[in-house]
C-alpha cells in the first residue's frame, strides 16, 4: 500500500527538470549544500551560486574517475570546462609526473574496472547536466590537484608520506572513498531547512538523464558501492589493512570538518538484533549515526575537507579554490 513517503518519491521520480528550476532557488540551495561559507556570509546567494558549487565538486569527481578509467581528462573526451558554454578555458588538472595517460589504473579485478567506468560516465553526465542547466552562468573548471592533494592527505591521515590513487584497484577504491561520502553528506546538509516534504523531494530531484535519477541518490549508490567493495577486499585479505586505512581517512575528514565524530570508517561492530545483548557482529557499510541517520555537512565543512584545511584556506584538491561565490 502506498504511503505518504512513497507517493512523494513517485512524484519526485516523475517530475521534470523544468519543475526543479521553477520551484525556487532557496529550496534547492538549502537542500543541496547547507549554509554559506564564512567568507561569503555577507553575500546573498542564489540557486545559481549553489549549482555552481555543485558543478565545482562534479568537475573534481569527473576528472578523477575519467583519468582512472581511460587516462584522459574530461576536456580531452569532449566535455566542456570553460565558463558558460565555452568548451575550453577552464583550469588544469595536476597529476603525477608520469603524465595523464599514466593515471589509467592497471585494473586487475574486472568488476572494479567496470565500476570505475560506470561512475566515470555518471559523473561526466552530472557535469554536462549542471553546465546545461546553468548555461551562460556556469563557472569554468577550477584548477584541480590530483597529485599533491593525495600525498598531503595520506600524510595527514597517518597512511604514509605519499599515496597514488591510480596505482592499483585498492588504491583507486580508497581514492574514491575520499570523495563519495563527502558528496552524500553535503547533499544531506540542509534538508532540515525545508518544511515541505514535497519541496524537499523535488529539490533533491536533480535529473541528469532520461531516467531522472537524482544526484543525491546516485552519489549514495556510489558511496555504498565503494564501501562494500573495500570491505569485501579487506575481509578477503585482512593482512592488507584496507579497512584500517578507511578509518584513518574518515577520522581525517571528521577532524577537518571540525566535528571529530561525523564519519565512520569500515570496521566491525557488535549489534543487538534481539534488543538486549550486543552479540551479533556487523559491518559499518552505511556511514551514519547511532540512529542510522546519514551524517550531514555544511558547505563550509565540505570546503574544509576538499581544501584539506580546518580553517577553509584554499588548497588540497582545489589549490586556487573553487570558482564562484561559494569558495
């Protein structure tokens, strides 16, 4: 029997791209990215500003997954990165000294290779959709760093002095792990600001394909997939310490966003399915609080993570900052 929630979900799935943009910038902006950054606290932000914030993050993910899958940047395969509708003129991508082509991961596990290709395609579509929706207002791709950023993050997390996310299947998955959970928590960030469930659902429905799936849902699928595969590999080869690395990454993200408690790595926990005794071993595939409610982050917290700075100083994956009013 249909419930209020399922009826709302059906409406979201059936809604068109036009409906999303006619619902109003405040609702869309509030759902997607939460509060403004401290640097832009005096600026009145619009839906265009928030969508451009999204576009910056999608540029990052699309570049990472495309490099991992085919050893090319998104502009090399025909996706625009310039301001507005310009195909060229965007920022560059810093990769390891051996060059862009060397970023193609030498996948040894066919399933992981297929996951990488799928996610690359989906992130490319996110970029294309947002650029199309923004039109002349779309920001150019900012300068992106996929080399020094990972080395800095690895050192800060206590993983080691350097880290190459393009070196192997596991390294690729760990690199993906850094991005996907952040995206999910960003989209969840300001859901509480909306009072209408209908508006909340419609705002989440940022369609990028004829199937009208939402970016929020797709990013959640990505995060769950990456976490599940990493956990499986860890359990198959415990000596590799894969899960322990995810815990270090999660701890770093929580430290950067200033909470120290809103991120859970992959590990085992004891669960009391019978309601009394905690004697059932479970995994932590779902990154959520004690009530299994997904964690959320504001735009400032997201910036702290992608800049690798507790103060929000530009750096990390965006050495010169994001483009647009939220930076």
